[in-house]
C-alpha cells in the first residue's frame, strides 16, 4: 500500500469514526459499517453477523457484484458458533481469517462452507476476509465478512496483508458503536416498558379496561400516520398516549368504581384526573413525557370548546390531545363497562361522524376512517381477553 493510499484510508477511518459516533440505530450503523468496509477493501460483498447466545445471526449484507448471486446465498440467518464454520472459527479464536482462491479446496475439506454460505457453487468466491468485532472488554460482538476483493481494473485479487490493520481498526470502532447502540436500544425499551407499566397501574384498577391502553396507543399511532405526521411523531404519540388516564391514580375508588350516576361534586373530582395527569409529568425534561402531560390534560377537550378542563377550542387544543380524543372515545363506545354495554360498530361510526367539528377535529377524524381497516384489526386483537 502506497503512502498516499495509507493516508487516504486513515482519513476514511477518521471520518467513519466521527460518523458512527452519532448513530444510535443498529440497522443504520450496520449499513455504514458495510459500506465503509467495502470502500476500504474494494470487496464486492460484505456481510454482518451479530453474536446471539451460541449462534451468529446474519443481520445485514451489501452486494455490489455485477453478476447474479443465487437467491440462497447466505440464506441461513443463524449459523452455530463452531470450529467447523469459518465465522465460528473467527469468533472462537478471536482472530482475522484471510482466505484466497488458492485456499479454497483445503477449506472445503475443513469447513462446512456449503451450509455456512448457502452456495450452490463454491467457485463463486475468489477471496474472503473475516474480521471479529471485539469491544474494549475483549468481548466479541460479531463478525464482518468481506468477499472478493478487486483491484483498480476490477480484477479479483486476494485481500492484502496491509489492509488487515485498517480492518482491525474499523472493527474495533464498530464494536464500540454497536455496544453503545445496543445499550441505547435496551434503555429505550426499558423506558417504554416503564411507561406502559405506569399506564397499566392506572388501568388495572379496573379489570374491564386492562387492554384499553394498548388499543388507544395503537389507534393513536394509526391516526397520526394517516394524518401525515412524521414517523417520529407517530412513535411519540404511540408511547405517550397510554398515559392519558394516568391521573386516575389520584381518584378515590369510591368514585372510580361507582356504578350509579355521579353527583356534580363527584363528576368534578373525576374530571380532575386530567389535571392530576398533567401535574405528574409537569416539568419533565423528556419530550415524550411532556407530550404525555399534554395528552393527559387535553384528551377530554372538544373541538367546539365544550370540553374540559379548560374549554379549549379548535387548533388551540394540542394535536396529540385531539388524536387521543378520537381513539379514546372510539374505544369507550366499543367496549363493555360496568355501567354500559358496548355499541354495535356501525352505530359507533355514526356517533363519531355526527361529532365532526363538535367533539372531533374533522381532519383527524377523516384520518381515523382512512386507517379503519388497521384500527379494526387492533380492536380484534386486544378484545379477545375481555369477551
């Protein structure tokens, strides 16, 4: 490798390290790793395996071969970590494996290549490089597999020994980034599970509505999608809408479970669950909890200004509150409660349409009906246990 080429690859590595430090989504991260690995080695194919228990899972691949690759190439998503598999050997020995075309027949005798690669014809590959992804604690997180290095003229050549330190550096940076992305994903999953469990704490005081939060959450996301909101907003409302009734934790059981008509005083107290919910999240620095607070406070507001607790009107009502209002009322009308039967679906639709511009935002209600097929699938899924 010339000095100029070495400098160029060093700059690529520096740029790569800066870029991946800001990536928290695993799929996006793996795609960047594969592309950079191919750019550095001129490999025609790159494959990414992650260690999962006692197996390696194929999670991403990138192919720039001009000839047809069989459909069953790398068809097996999981391969065992065993010494008779190349990727397994790479993991078990924590070392790079560099293979040229001349090594191919010996590999056939030693390794189960047909099952590992899913190849119909082992002549398809000319060279191969397998690099373990080792983090700072010497734990192997995965394997990067590169196939068919080429020169400037496009001829197939072996992977040069000079590229090994470069790929070791790329693999080391990738391992740290993957570990951080996995940690971020786990924290996010735990965070969202905590949200659902907090919501469930409020709902499970009333066994009849145990699935209510899951339905409202899904309905809200569907409405947001058909209304044209961004994927980020859809996810936000999916995870904030379950907390719309969390303020009921502050309502006495004698009122919450009353089967008869509420007195005016009791009704005022029941309606205060909106403000209690708002106070639970008030002052949070987290955007999703800020949205949860707005949802809790505004999901009983009405488009014509006749709702509570503030009597807000039209677009002054936060859009997330307007969305959840539709999802919440639809679910309530379709569900059995201590004090009422569920209404037939056709009647529910008529009731919703009659409230266009009164209770509900017309544009968002239209989005609800645009996504009706998906909404009814969710309704069916989460009402089985309540029947």
